[in-house]
C-alpha cells in the first residue's frame, strides 16, 4: 500500500478522491458502532471513519487496534457532517471513509502519554529509556526539524562564502592540558592510546598550513567532564578556521551567520554589528565574562572610596591590591530570610566568607556594618549607588577577580528574585548578543598553581603586548573573543600564533611546559609551522546550545536525538556496559577497579 498523501494534506479540494494514508493511530474511538481513527504521520492528523456495517472485516480488525499502532488505510475523501468540522486541524473539514485497512504493527500501550503537555511532565529518565516514543511528540519532532534547518542554513552560508567542509579525525592523540579526555586503547600498539578529539583545533590549523584557507566542519567533540543541562559528553560544534583574517573579519563572518539563522529560523532581523566589551569592563560591570546585558543591576567599584576608610575590612582589602565592589539590588529590600540564606550560600561557594549588605527601609539603613561608615562615606555611597528606600546593597571585598565573580553571581540571583516579584521584566524575545574581547592571554589556575592559557595555547597575543611576554607576561592580552548571548557563551575563538618561534616561546617560557613534552605533544605542529604557515584565526560555536535557544528550551538534551543522562548513561541502549575478558585481552587492558555491583 503506497501512500498517496500525507496526513496533513487532504482538504475539501480532494473530496471524492480515493486515497491511501499510512501512519500511527493517534487515538481510536467507537461511536455507536462506527470506529473513528485519528491517523497521524510527521505532517499531521487525518480523521478516518470505519463503518463496520459496510466493511465488516476491516471493522473487526480495527477493534484490536490500540493507540500508536501502525496502519495503512484506503478510502474516499468525504465532507465531515455539518457541525463536526475541527478548525484546529488543517484537515479538519474532511474525513477518509475507509474501504481497506492494513495493520502493520499493533503497539503495546506506551509507558507515558505522547502529547506535549503531559509528556513534558513525565520523568526524563523514562522519556530517555523510550526515546523513540519521546521523539514522536510534536515538540521533540519540531526540535529535530529546527536543528536540521539550522545546520542547513549554516552549511549554505559558509558554502556561499567559499568555505570547504573537511572532516577531521575523531581518534586523535592525547593532549592532557585541555579538558579530561576519553581514551581509546590501541589493539595494534599495546599500552598505547588514542584520545577522542576534544575539538578539531590542531587539525584545522594544520589545514590552514595545507592551504585550505576557509574551513568549516559541523564537528563532534568529546570531553569527559561532569554533565549538566547544557553539557554532554559528546557535543557538536560549528567549527571554522580562516587564513588571512583578523578579529574584525571573524566578527563580521559570524554576525552574518547568526543574522541569517535568526532570520530564517525565527523570522527576526538581528541588528549588526554586535556590541563589544573588553573582558575587564565585563568583569567590572557585570562580574562575569559572559554578561547578561538584558538588565542593569551593574556592579560599582568602591575601592578608592574605602582606601582611606576606618572600616578595616574594606581598607585592608584596598591596601593589599584587592577590590571593594558593591551591587544595588534596587527594590529587593523585601528579601526573605530564606532567599538571603540562598544568596549567602552562593557567595560562599565562590570563596566569600559572608555577604555584607545594607537594607534601606523607611529611611533607615539596616546593616551590621553601617556603624563603621562615616557620614561622608554614606553620602558617597548614596550618590554612587543611587540608593533609595526599598533597596538592598551587597558588598564584596576580595582580590579583584573574586570580588567581581561573587557579586556577578549575586547579580544574577537578585535578577531572578526581582523577576519573581514582577519588579524586573525581561522580554522573551530579546536577543542581546555581545563580543567579549581583550581577555588576558593567561589566567592563574588556583588548582594547578600556575598560569594556564585563558583560551588555549595557540592564541596569539595582541601585537602591541608581545614585548610584555618576557617582562610582565600576565598583562599580555590575547587575540581571543567570545560571543555571548543573554548571559550564555555561544562560541569562542582566536587569532592564532602562526610563527613557530613565538609558539615555542609561549609553550616553554610562558606556560612553562617542559621541552620534552612540547616536542612529544606539539612537535608536529611546530614543524608544520616551519613550512609556510599563513596567518590565521578561527572560532567554534556550540551547535547544541544554539539550537536549544532557537527551540526555546534550556536543556541541550531536548535538541539531541539520543543524549546521555547526567550520570553519563544511555538509558535506551543501556551503555556503558562491561565487555568480555577476550575483548580486554585483545586490547591489552586489565580492569583493576571494583567489579560492577
Ligand atoms: N577549538 C576551540 C574550542 O573548542 C575554539 C577555537 O579556538 O576555534 O573551544
């Protein structure tokens, strides 16, 4: 039974036609002996009517059908009786009067309802176990379609700009200075391992040496990190590298791509160019390198005000080179004790000892620290922070980056509390894109107790800062850029180092990677750069997150057909699993951990 139409297609124009439809039984009901089936396929729903009187055999077989069974139906398109049309369906004026019914598969009762509203309330583990049913839900199917259309727009955009799509290996070599990697044992080389590619970074740079000039790949990347709503162990990047380009060129290229996606997927015209913000300013004003600029609540810097203060805590922070920052959460003086505890915990999780505050109610400053302030300091605070009745002001005194980070987090929490009270409105369709630029080339890593590349070690320094590499390396800015949307980092990249001597210097002198390691890990790249490496730069964009935004969901699992759970498991296929002793022997692997429970 070959179908003649899809289930979203038939209208009054088809009246009288003999048609064949195929699909899933969305619902089935018996009304006084007449059986009605809502037949569904990807395109829509058509009502099928079976009259057992005139078609006894089909009627008897239809009686065994359950929802989600798969059938084909032959019949005539007829007008629904007056008063029974369904205006919410494209096919709502007609029905198909069935003359034949073929049953392909009788479904068991699905373990959860497949409509959107009820399906959304179901436990996600159950949805992931029966993902093939979950993906039948209109919302999930729409997400898959938006993902498909987005990648098509991306490919067409770059194709039109002369880019070549090149696949790079997934089995790469271990580069332990990045994120934690997945290792793949080599059967042919006992005791040796491949690593799954964390990103095609080194290959795309090598492709520039190879003369490809404009590279694009929609690339799968693998990182063994703890999973969150916006992080999966394997994820997809729009990965790009270009020769003979500067930062401005990259900005324009990606603004063009995003404008095209927003136009074609959402019908929205994005204004370009996007604003830019230097890393230092982003930290100073928003306390984070991916600021959500859809609302104000900006941080103020009070270091100079309190440098001469008799309030020791603030004065000594200023004296030791730290910063005193404050945030006026306007209108949040009615904060509850529970909410306050939540804020204190958030601050403490970032290393704060507590969270100093001033609450202003009925003209009175209520605060354990206000007794330490002089009248002049209070006047300066009022003026600088625009303090009014109903406000609450939070303080952080710590090394600059930490003070910013603490209040940056408090800012976001306060915005959520103000939204809850209806005192702050963020329109759902506001898209605040922003380039964050002028990052430091290196950042001190508390855990590793040394400086690490802020982006990655291939990022070129800002040319005028190169002389500082020897004298004051921590002041060197990198030619690195991040694209931020509404407080989320969508992508990042950099102009790269293309001269082997400078790259070697960054590895050895600045990042202090021992010479033997530089040779074993990056020797091939340094060698490649000795054979005519063009100046180049690139960027990578998280496709999953981008599509999640376009679909209006916060979880990237909703836009990945077969995601892993937070515990890194595939509940449908049930992986990971133990393997046989022979497989392990062949791979020269001995498992020493505890046996599975
Ligand atoms: N490879 C980098 C990343 O995955 C992006 C880039 O520099 O192009 O974050």
